C-alpha cells in the first residue's frame, strides 16, 4: 500500500483520523462513522482494521491520500524521537 506501511502495521496510530480531517480528505462525521465501524469490528471479534483502511473501503480516500497520511505519521514519529 505504502512505502511506510510496514512501519505502521503493528502500531496503533490514533492520529491518522485527525490528520485525514486536517488535510481535508474526510469530514469529522466520516471520522466518527469510521471510529464506530472500528469499534463494531472489535467488539464483534472481526479483524481489527486501521482507520485508513476503513476510509479507503468506504471510498472516502485514495491510495495516494493514504500515502500522504502515513508520511505525516512517519514525520510525527521521527520528530517525537528527535530525528527530524
């Protein structure tokens, strides 16, 4: 999916939704709907899906936008570690 996806596969990144809203890729209402879907999946013992997966499955974002969101998360992670 992305050059950064392996970095984020095993980590929880709650900021992906916030970043998607800030970049204008989705609305706050879409974020709330995606969070609800994520919770429903989890309590129903279905496989956990990352928010960007839900955004994409609903047709709200493109693969290119996923890369942009992951790039922002990667930059934030590097900044928090003092590497940027």
